């Protein structure tokens, strides 16, 4: 399901358009309910809004709702199958976002993120050596390996490009270990004068093996 909750000023919010689309209602109908119950909604805080462009070139007003406001609003909707399914997912995502905010405000996560940044710089230095090594062996696109190695570890731990600030402490720790493995394989491969493509393949195999071991350890 799509992302229903986002962070605004360090707080989780959803909006009237998300609720309308998720429950199969017209946006105008949801907006009208918000206006009709504005007094009740304001007991949970000010109801903000955004002006967003439409495909037609016009603009529309989209209300921003915190967890309490959104929870109250969806209780006003008829419990059809699609509405119940949406309520369940909205509650789940609000809970996940609160957990995310709690973790990312902790000193443990902040220290782990700082360590991961240092690890990334060390890995980048090793990849720089690898790129130069690949070029010396005739690679015409060696610079792409910076992105290739990033995609490899990001995919293995399940985060998107540029998503390290959203990763959990557990994911960051796994990322640090994977980047350390890559650095060691690159060093050993260059010392052994292996073909650059062979070095990358060894990195990929070692990372896949590490992920499998980590998974088996977690479920045992």
C-alpha cells in the first residue's frame, strides 16, 4: 500500500486527499466533513492545510491531520470493507512512524548513524582505489562502481538510495559490517592482482553470504 503518513516538523501527519483516496470517497466529501467537525478536530490541535497544484492547472486545498485528528475523522466514515482496510493500514503506519521518530531521536541511533558515515567514507576510499585499479585494467566505466556498490548494500538491507537517514539502528549496523567486508575484499583482490570484475563478484558473493548468515541467526 502507498505511504499514508509523512513527517512534518518532526510529527507524523496524513492528509485529506490520502484519506479520500484510501477510503474511496470524493475529496470534496472528506473536506466537507473536516469543515463540519472543525471544532472537534481543533481539540486535537490546529488543522493545517497545503495548497497543491492540480493536473488541470488549478489548485486545491489539502488538509493536514495529525494522528488524533485522522483517527477521529475516519470514525465518522461508514465501515465498508475498503474503509476498514484503510483504517487498519493507517493505524499501522502511524504506529511505525512514531517508532521511527522515537528511535531516530535516541542517542544510540545518532551514534550509530555517525559511525555509519565514517564507515561510508572509509569504504569510499577503498572504492576509489578500486576504480583506479579497474581503469588500469581497461574499464571504460569504472566510475559507475561508486553507485554500483551503494546499490548492492542498500538492496541487501532493504533501503532506497539516499535512505540511510531513515534506516533503523539495526540496518545501519548491518550496513557498517557490509561496507567493511567490501573494503577488505577490494584490498585483498588488488593485492592478489585479480581482474576487477572478479573482485566485484567476490564482494557480491560475500555480501550475500553475510546477509544469509545474519538472517539465519536472527530467526534461530
